[in-house]
C-alpha cells in the first residue's frame, strides 16, 4: 500500500472514532480545525503503536488539515530522523494550542537537538513557538538534564518575560518549566526563587 492509500485508510478509520461531544467541547474552547473527528488521545496512541514509527507517513499525515492526522503524525515521526528544519516547518504550521502541546510532548522533547531547538524557540516572537520551547525544557529538566551557564541565563531571562505575557497558556508553560528547573538542585532552586520574586510573583 502506498503512502497516499495509507493516509486515506487512516482518515476513514477516524470516522469510526468520531466523538461529537469531544469535537464540540474543543470548538467551544476555540480550537478550530478544518476537520475534527473528536478522537480521544488514548485511541490515537493505540493507533500510533499499531503503525509504529514511519517518517514518510508522518510527513504525509502532517500535511492534512485534520486534527487527528496532525496528532498522529507527532506520534509516529521517528525523532532520530526528523531534521531541525522540518521541526521548524512543523512549528511554523502549528496554529493552535493542542497541536503545539501534543507535538512538544510526543515528539520535540525526544529530538536529538531538543535543547538547542527549545532555546531557539524561546526567543521567537510567536507565543505558541515559545510555549513549545518551555514544554520541551520542562521535560528535559524533569529528566535531570542540566543547562550550561549560558543556557541558565538565557532560560531565566526569557522565562521572566514569558511570565508577564498576556497569553495565559504561555505563562503557565513558563512557570512549569521554572518549577522543573528549580527541582534540579539547591542552586537552581535559589536562582528560580530569586528570579520569580524579582518580578513580584510568588514561586508556586
């Protein structure tokens, strides 16, 4: 079966997973997709496990303007094969919070260049791009990956700006990353506390 036939078959299978309540709830929250079957994430994860990692299929699914195709693409893309420029293209084409978060958790945090890409994205003028950067760093910090001195300064400077953003999901993502950063050890904890206090916020 060629890639286009696979994509067609996958899209047909989404019809059987259709959940109008989930789709409606997303629309109510402002998540507007060209097509949204309302398939749950566990169902998509089961599907991804059945398919396995597949670079060409992930690229083809991502091009479809369908919620489930995009999420599935982030689940089956092999992190070792994704190039930095492809990650940038996917990020540029991400226009809603759910896809940004799913891509960060399912894929971007596992990329061989995850930390480098995260710091690059923190400096982006786009809220969703920054948000992905913070989600990646939060996961890397959770896995005890310590930043170097330049990384620490860059992270704290950018996070303080993000904590004052009018975009609430970005503020939450930045705070989550700071909390994970503070858990790396006493020095990190002190840096995090003093940084957050310096802008008049309480450390959660």
